[in-house]
């Protein structure tokens, strides 16, 4: 089993789960993204990480 070297490695890459009832009713495959599996259980983890990485890259913070 692998492990993360720091918590930021756990942000994103959350799994997709098929929403069976919605898929059956629509005739299409409907998937839900499990963002609650991010470290703070929120889609905002991705946004915050991206904002910080962009600011670092642009030299706005160090």
C-alpha cells in the first residue's frame, strides 16, 4: 500500500462513483465525484491549492 509524503499529495484525484438510480432513470451513466475524500472534505481543497501554487509560481508569495 502506498502513502503520501505530505497532505497536499492527497488533494484531487478523488474517485468517481456511479449514481445508479440517476443512471437507470436517465439511460446514461451518471457519475459523482467524491470530493469529500479530500483532506478537508471539500472541493475547496483544489481551489486553495491551485491559488497557492499559482501565487508561488508568479512570485507573489514565497
